[in-house]
C-alpha cells in the first residue's frame, strides 16, 4: 500500500508513527500509516483539556492537525485505529505512548 509522500516531508517535529489496520484515503492515496507531530497550541484550539479528548469532533480536529491531513480524512479512521491514534496523542501529554515509534 502506498504511503503519501507528504508524511516523509513534514517538519522534523514528527515523533510518532501509527500503522493503520484499516487504511484510509489521504490526498487520493491509500495510506496504511499516519505520522504524528507533537501537538502545538494551534492544534488544541477549542479543546477543553479538563475533559480530555472525549469530544469526537474536537478529537477529529486534533488528529487532523497533528497528522497533517484534512479533517474529513481523519473522520474516516476506523474505531480500532482511532484507539491506537488516541493512545499516541495522549502519550504526548502524559508520557511515552505504547504504540508508535520514534521518528526516522
């Protein structure tokens, strides 16, 4: 399966990769892994951190921002993959996630 080249050209702030059990389409290509950069303030706009990432539409926005994909593309994540992605994002705030690997 193809991996969109843009994931390899994002800034060096990429620190985690999540393989997808259920690939999604990103920019017209089937993608079987997503790369995540550390969240920045701009990614957390409108997110109430006291509630965590429990609001699906806000979680979708955060995923899209830190993965560098469109929100509608992030919305196509399967629930199984969403769990792995959520662990990685939460790991940015509360320590190293179990899923994902260091950047290349």
